[in-house]
C-alpha cells in the first residue's frame, strides 16, 4: 500500500472513531448553557490498554503461527524441499522470518506498526495520555518483537511525532517486503520447474486451503477481542 493511501486509511479510521465517540450516549447531566455533557466512566482507562494488548498479542500470534501452519500444510502435501522452494522459505526455515524470501515478516511487521499507530491515536481520543499509551505499545513490541528495516529504530514513549514515526517505520518495512517479494517472484519460475507440476498443484492447493481455514478461525478470534475493546470504549461515555 502506498504511503499516502495508508495514511489516508489511518486518518479515516481515526475520524470514524471520533465520530463514534461523538454519537455515543452520555450518562450524566449536561451544562444547560454550554451543552457540555458530564462523562461517566464505568471502565478504567487501563482496561482499554489491557484489552488492546490482548488483541495485539493475538494478532501477532496469528501472523507467526499462521506462517508455520501454512508451511506445514504445504510440506505435508509435498515434502520439505519442495515446500521451501514453493514458499521461498529457504533451508532450515525460520518460518515467520523467511517465507516469500522474507517478505512475510517485513509486511507483517509493517501491518503491526500501522495498527499500533492507529491504537495510539484512538487511545488519546479516549483520554489516555500519550506516555501511557505509547509505553504500553512499546511493551507490546518488546514482548512480541517485530522486524525493522536496517537502520530504523523505534521512537520513545511521549516523543513528539510518535505515531508519524511508527508509520515511517511501517513504510520502510513495506518497501523492504516489496523488494523481498520481487526477489521471490523472480525466482519462482525456476522453483516451479524444479518442483514439478504434481507437487506444485498439491502445494498450492494445500496453501489456499490452509489460508482459508486460518482466515476463518483468526477473524473470529480477533473479532471477539476487538469487541472487548469497543465495549470498554463505549463504557467510557
């Protein structure tokens, strides 16, 4: 996704969230002259951070274990050598790092960075301080390490432009992932000739089946955790 497009998506999501907050009912009295509602908080702000952390961990685990499941499905349908060639995993693969010549990890890391940037913006709209939100995000990253393009470093909590920095890091990872994917595709014709038509068909059929299974299961689990976040946000008003 191009930089401008991705930032537009994040901005649109943030505006949508702001619209959600504006439309939620308030539990409390209003100041008659100014029409300013009294906010009633049934949920501590830390609850949002906690549910958000659970969601982030689940998302990270889905990306990580999903790569392993995908590789294993193709390996079972063919063999280890052919699976490595078909998926660009290399020899003795570290699945999350090496699939599609590394593109999987860089693109997955970029997606997580985009998610963290959006969450920080959402947290601050809900009244969580920048330092509290960003410290929690950096703790999530420490617990579930992501891959950064060489030379890139994470911003510190409370730093000016924290979200912009995360999006810049994501852009760099997407670029690196795109280069890796190009390398994978450039070598795919040679890999297919080596594997042969029978294993190619079996391997890609297994991959598509596994991706469908993973999507169904993961979407359901992520939806449950995301609903918990929205419930907490709704309870703030």
